[in-house]
C-alpha cells in the first residue's frame, strides 16, 4: 500500500525556519521541563523530519 504523505521524500531544498526569541530555544511543542533546551530542540528536529537526501528540514531563525 502506498503512503499518502511521506515527509522523508520532500525535495532536498525544502526548508522550514522556526522563529525563536534566542539561539537554542525550542521551536515548538513538545515541551518537557525535565529535559535540557538542546534535548527539546533535538526532539523538535526529529518531529520535523528530513528531506529525501536525509538533510534536516528545520532550522532556527532568531527574531530581531
């Protein structure tokens, strides 16, 4: 059976920028007080997924 949507097959130039207040802030929920900010960002990156060549889809952009 085919997949209706497979995020790992996105175009290699596909990119999502999450605007954050400061470098290292998590991009979106999930929020977990028991984890460090870097662990939370890593979890956000895992949820955002990758492109067809396995590069990260998401990155942060600090608001100015």
